[in-house]
C-alpha cells in the first residue's frame, strides 16, 4: 500500500467516524429526550428515577458525541503534536 492510498484511507475513515459521531449524537439526544418527555406525561411504566437518569445520561452522551463530531467536521484549529 502506497503512502497516498494510506492517506486516502485514513481520510475516509475520519469522515466516516465524524458522520457517525454526528448521527449517533443526534439519535441518543433525541431518544433520551423522548424517555424524559414520555415519563413526565405518564405514558411509560418505568420508575421516574430510572427514566430521568437514563434519559439524562443519553442526552449528555449524545451531546458529547455531537460536539466531538462537529469539532472534527468544522474547520479550525486542530490538535498539533509538538
């Protein structure tokens, strides 16, 4: 495998990871919000503490993945090894 092929492969893997981070971040945040929303209106038969903790963790995890994906996708200052 040549250097150019290796570079192209890394770039495509980076794009895939970035898109997965953004997509899964949105998915987790929406599902977490739905859990909290459904529990607050009594449409779920799950204990409130479990629903709020699970929903909150999913929203926080989703927002983190979304942040990580957007940080990698948007142009700007990249981490540079010194």
